[in-house]
DNA sequence: CTCTGAAGTGAACGATGTTAAGTTAGCGGT
DNA sequence: ACCGCTAACTTAACATCGTTCACTTCAGAG
């Protein structure tokens, strides 16, 4: 599959065409191998049929290329989250559907998700912008839920908690796939409802309560 | 800081002494730089005052060295989780203290946590064993909670949900530290109580309920 | 003192990201 | 038709990395 096509030079004004070819080659490579480190500049260059330094004509370094790849792919998440909240009958359902779309996307694009959301925080600003975008969706839906009266409290805090929840599901399943995970949708819905209910309850179990009291309080919630 | 001490050769039976020196050098380097990639074999060897291939006398490859480092550090997590559940007055409190100890450990050792819990799942068995150990603690405490009557259901499922929850908090704060995170302990306790309450409630919000019905159900839970 | 085997080295290989300097060729101008 | 400019690309090299192989050194039993 290592194409030996030498690729014709682009015409005069079309130098930017190479950028697209490099980008799609890198995207394909990352999708095929699902491994960041096997997306080497040499592998990308070979697939495009071009020499390695040509990549530097359009991307500052390897990180910039990977960022561009992830940005492209996360565009799908952006769309999925928008659709999910658009199609939902109410704000709570919107939140649920967004959460589901989020974990589905993460598990469908595990290596992309890993690069953007589970990588070292050192510099690497574009990843943070992508993350901010995703967080923004959650924040909007949480705000809508507060407006609807189904949630109460600081929207940013609530959104961070929900985001941490869905991210926990997604990232742990990506990193530890051999654990006995239940089917994704059911597992997500269970956690989502639990967190939703728990956040709506707007109360905490104080420390130092006796075991009996804790049990009694929690039992009183049972359906 | 690149030690130029040539290090004396170990006496006859003490070849294994080098293993320890390499291990602590790697641990120090990882802690100091908080960056996996700057722990190169050459840097480790230089710090010990030994040549690079000597490392291979005691570690199969770089991954094995990093695994050993993480295993060593995660021993602290093991102890912290054991203490947390030992000191707690009841099973629910044990679970809470374990969760708190877990996120505290993760944020105190971010790069170690990243390597073990947020890395690519490819091979790398030792990381999975470490993860299994941590999961085992959660599972034990969940089982105790079920025995105490404060939780109900499949212990493995419940433990996975709780684990995903604490991992979500820890890993997202590690990967995206510039988000407006509230103070750790308070944030954790909020999420923990929410999840605890939600799981104890043992019910789900069905899809297709109207917004009013959802609001009414959740409102009925408020303190 | 010798000689053996444990303890450690030197030099090299192939792969990687990155840079500097050079080459090729599309295309408007004459 | 042919210049010549410059956009588009290449060749060659560098530094660094993990890893391997053949080689050396030296502590200490005999």
C-alpha cells in the first residue's frame, strides 16, 4: 500500500493543493493504524508521493499536522453535538443525546480522541480550543436545563461535572478496553441518569453521618 | 545537573545494585520533568553515571523501565487506598475516602497517571495489571456497600461506573488544567455524592418522557 | 598470580523530527 | 521562441532516539 506514484508537481498557483493531500494522507494513516506514532512524516510523505520536507511547506511541524487532522475529525463531533441538541424534544433529552453522541464519537475515533483529550497538556493550544468547543456544547445544554428548571446551580460547575463524567466513560474505555465493559449505550445511560439524578437532588451526604443514617437517606430515594 | 560522576563498578555479586540506581534515576527524572519523552535512556544513563546499554542489563527495553517506575509509584496509590478504607467508619465513607485518595494521587503524579491510565492500550500489559489493582479496591468497597445495603445491583457494573467517574475527574484535570476547575476536594465530593445518590436511586429517566414530567420527577428529589 | 565470569563499554544501526541549501519547472513578458 | 523569475519541490545533512553486538575491564575464588 506504500504508493510509489511520484506525484506530479502542482501548477503555479496551486501550491496549497499539497496541503490537502498531506492532510488526507495523515488522516487516513491515523485512522488505519490507530496509532499516533506510526504516523511518521516519512510515512505520510511516502503515501502522498512527495519528499519529507515538503510537509514543512504547509505545516510548521508534526504537531501542527496532527492538530489539523484532529481539528478536521472533531468537526464531526461538533456537528453530532449540534444535531443531537437540535433533534431533542427538550433540554434534558438534548443533554442526554449529546452525551451519547460524545462517547460514541470518542470510541469511534479513539486515537484522535486520545491525542486531543488525553495527551500531555504541554503547550499544544489547538487541542485546548477543540476541547473548549466541546465543553461549550455541554455548557449550553446545561444552561438550557437550568432555564427549564430541571437543574439548579452554577452552570459551569455542573457542566464540568457532566463533562468529566462522559469523558471518564470514554477515556477509560479507550485506554482499558479489556475490562468487562457493559454495552456502551446502556452503560452510558445508566451513568448519565445517575449523575443527572444526583445533581438534581442538590444535596450531599455529609461526612460523619453514621452508616445507618446514610443507608436510610439513600434508601429513601429508591423508586 | 547532568552528573559527571563516573560511578564505580559494583562488586562481584552486586550487579543488581545498578537496577536500583537506574530505577530511582528514572523516577526522579520523570518526577522532575513531568514529561515521559524527556526521560530518555541517555538521560537516565548520564544521571547514573553509566553507559546506555547497561540499562539493558536490567530492563528489557525502555517500556519495561517506565513500567517499573510506574509500578513503584502506584504502590503509593495501593497503600493510600488501603489506608482510606481501613480508617473509614463505614463502607460508604470508605468509598468516598478511596475516591478522594485516588484523585489526589492522580493529580500529585500526573505524568505517571497519564502513562498508566491514559496511554495507548497497545500491549503494555503491566499498566493493565496496575489498573486492575486499583479497580479491585473500588470493587471491594462497592461490594461492602452492597452488603451494607447502601447500594444495590451488580458490583462490577457499579464499580466500573464509579471508577469511570473518578477517572474522568482526574484525567480531565490532568489533560486540561487551564479549565476553570473548582477546588479539587469540593469538586470531587460534589460529583461523588451526585453519583452515589444517583446510583442508590436505582432508577432511570426514560426517554420520551415530556419535559414537564422529567422536571417533576427530578424536583421531587430535591432536599 | 592467574584466570574466569560478572559488570560494564564503544561503536554502530536504523528510525525519527527538523533545517539549510539547492534544483526544477510552470508561465507571464518580450 | 526563448528568457527569467519564482513557486514548488528535493537532496543532503544533523541531532536525537531506542536498540544490538562485539568487546573490554576488573573483583575475587583457586
